[in-house]
């Protein structure tokens, strides 16, 4: 699609394994684009959740292999129905460690060395800790396996491929020494619109306050009365 709009380059029949210089440049640009788009927004297609089962006296737990960054306010102790606060800064974490409090109602987490650390250190085996995060795997192969970059012509992006096409177009025009201001502006506008659409927006109510989400779910019916 990018080649059709450019109209300046020969059209290769393959890209990933091609020795054609045009194909190699465009393939590299597509990977640059998917990498930069992944960082610009917490795309819902890249959001995942992870469950950790605590072990008594174990403070550190591995982050997922595809972990890129954390999702704010999304860490919960489901076993005890509590929010886990964080991520702590180095100073906050060390301050808590100095307090020598080994238990308490509140639980905190810190991200360090590609691990998640909990404070206080869990004193129970089997507590279910669940958190959401943004994956760095934004590409999927023909078999459904996710990965970070395009490596085959049959790979598909988990982010809107139209945005990738527009990104490749303005980057290719820049590479060719052509004017690309209009193409880049079009790209930025489309990215902004897709970001706005990606997760949807809550209803803006100018009337009576809407009922908030209940923390306790009640059953339908007459409660057996």
C-alpha cells in the first residue's frame, strides 16, 4: 500500500527475505514504525493481565517476558480484595524497608531489575495477585504467536496497519529527499484520531450524577423474599 501511494519505487514481490534494496528499506521502516507506535499509547490490543501466586517469604517475582510498561492503578490482591499501591520510587521503597514492618493492611509494589517486589514481603502462599501491563509484542505471525517485530511477509500488526502504512510513506519520502510535511501531518492526525478511538470515552453526563460502579455486586431478582 505504501508503494502504491509513493509511486516512486519499484514494487518487490517479497520483503522479509528479499535482497532488493527497496524492500529492505521499507521493511526496516515498518519495524521502526511499529516500535514507535507501540510507545505512543497504551493500545488496548497490547494490554494484558498477569496473575502471580505468592510464596511465603518471597519478595521478588518475574515480570512477563513481553512486559513493556505497567498500567496505572491496575494492581490488585484478589485473594484479600485489596488494591496494591505503587510503583514505589527507590526512596519510598527504602523508607518502608527501614520501618521494619513485616505485615499490615496495605501492600505496595516496586519495579526493579525486570522483577516486581512486594512490601510487606508475602507471608502467605497462594495469594492471587493480578495486574495489567502493556506488552511489547505488537506483531503476530500466521500461527498466532506474538512477537516484537515483523520477520515474515505473513506477519500482521496488532496495531492498526493503516497507521503503519502512513508512517512508512512519510519516512520513505524523507529518505528519498522528497517533501513529506503533508504526509507526516496526515499521519499524525490519523494517529491522534485512532488513539482517541482506541479505548472509547466515558459518557459525559450534564444532568443527575450517574450511579458509580458498585464494589459489591448484588443479584437480580427479589433476593428470595
